[in-house]
């Protein structure tokens, strides 16, 4: 096992900056997820750890050595990709054993490792089959098996579930998490799917693409436990990225004494956690954030302190266990939640919804950082 550390890593392709000043560490045995929109540099980060991509600046540490100039095959890493890249003409056994044969391990050792992995992955009865005679989930397990038998210090996963259907994705999500806990191997898992990130990661790092028009010190937006990111997003990017449906974020103004925040035609007390910050910004414009699950109908909620907002219904999305209400308040579309078996309003209806005051987040409109 090994820890991984990025020390001020930068990466340019030609003139284009892709990774800027990236600093993070993954602890020995930890499951770390990198999440961010397509093109933000997730695969590049993984490829730099694996040694498949050069580094423009900074140092990558694996365990107690700098690996910038260590050849990929000497980094003791196994990588699983979205395309499983199985050899179609080889049996499952040979696919899993291939990397070990190349490394010229003794036959008996290879047989034992493949058998152990096949048992762990439920592939014992499929070892003689060719990949084309397997389901998508079984193929993905073969790709996992190939990584496991190597017994590496680090697993790298690059969107390994993207090719699977929704149901299988949920199942494999749980299987990979369980497997990682069991093997206790340091893991970096990349996905664009925030639900995958929330459900699998012990910690999550959120990346955004480098943007010339919005220069930031780094493209690492926040790194923390899933609930840290959900409850205390450091900035508007993370607030919008984590959680579904997305957090509502609307312009607001702090009162002259900083004790209330005025928005959406009403005024709410500033919650305890923002009191000090709101004092410092009193009388100024801020951005107010509130998650859809914190906007509900008066008779369906039980919140200590609420603020009413009135608007016109745009759309109701019925999901079965709940309904997502989109409504317009003074030109601003807000998203809230209703019980699906309750009375559901129709488009054009006027609705009064309640916001949970203590669930409100405040951000600086210029820096987009959480007020603190
Ligand atoms: N070899 C390359 N040459 C030039 N640009 C590249 C190369 N590889 C990736 N990029 C660019 O780097 C950015 C990040 O790519 P990538 O790491 O694949 O993103 P992600 O995995 O988050 O979708 C993208 O804008 C992509 O076009
Ligand atoms: Mg990618």
C-alpha cells in the first residue's frame, strides 16, 4: 500500500493550461474520488499518477519517493478504464492472468492469484468463456480481476462504470466500494457523476476546468468528505455541482445591520453560522443558496423557522416518491420539493412555498466563495 501526494502539479498541453497548482494527498488505503465536468482534466490527473503523461511542473509522490521520472511499469499501479480493453480471443482466465504471465510469475502463483480473484468477483464459473459470452457487468469484473491479481499499491479507475446501464451501475458501484474496503488498497477513482462520487468516495476532490476568463489559483475547487461538500460547499461551483437537483442560487442583499438577508421578495434571519460574516458584509449584495430539499409546502414540512416565497408554477416533475416543483419568483426559476401523493399544482398556478431558514448558504458574488 502507499499514499499519493501531488505537490503543486501543473500540466500544459502546448500553450493550454489544463492542470494548475494541484495539491492534494490520498492517504494509505483511502478511496478518493475525483469528480468534475467533462474536459476538466480528470483523466490527465490519473494518467500523471500512472506515468502515462508527463508533468509540466511540481512533484508527484507515491509512498516515500518522487515518481516524476519513474517508468509506469515500476510504479506498482493498476488502472481500470471505461473501455475494459479485454482481449477478445482470450478466455477470462487468460485475460486475468495476462499481466502476470508477462511479468513471468511462476505458473502455480498465477493459478492461485486468478482463482482468488475469480472467487472474490464471482467469476469462478466463467473462467473458460471468451469476453463476448459475458454480460457488461461480468466484463467489468474481468477488468477488475486483471487489476486485482497484480496486487498493486494503488488502483486507478477512469470512469469504469460509464458503459453500463443504470441498474448495473448501482450494483457495480457497491461492489467496487466493498472490494476496495476489503483489499484496503489506496484508490483514485475518476467520474463525472456526482452521485457516484457521493456514494463511493471516502473523500471527494472537485475539479473545474482552467478558465482563462476566470483565473483561479488552482482548478481544485474543494476536497473533503461527501457530507462536508454537501453541507459546507466552499464556493458556488461546488454548491451547484454536488447535490441533485442543483442548489438554487439567487441574488440577495444583506440588511444594513447584517442580521437579515433580503431576497425573492422576502427577508430572512441570517443563520448562526453566517452571523459574523454577514456583519462584515452588511448592506452589501451576496448570493443566496438553498437546496431544493429545503423548499417545501407548509403542510408537508416540520422546520423550526421558515420564510414564505410565492411564485408561478412552471413545471412539476413526478418521480414517484416525490415531485420536483419548478416555479418562477420575480423572473427567477426556483426548484423545490413536494410529496408526490399530496395535492400537486399545475403549470400557471400560484404557489406559496416555505424555505428552511437555517439551511441557507451565503456566497460572495465576486469571488463566489462561501462567506466565512
Ligand atoms: N494529448 C493531448 N493534447 C492536447 N490536449 C489534450 C490532450 N489530452 C487531453 N487534452 C485536453 O485536456 C483537457 C482535459 O482532458 P481530460 O483529462 O481527458 O478531461 P476529463 O477526463 O476530465 O474529461 C481537455 O480539454 C482535453 O481536450
Ligand atoms: Mg476522462
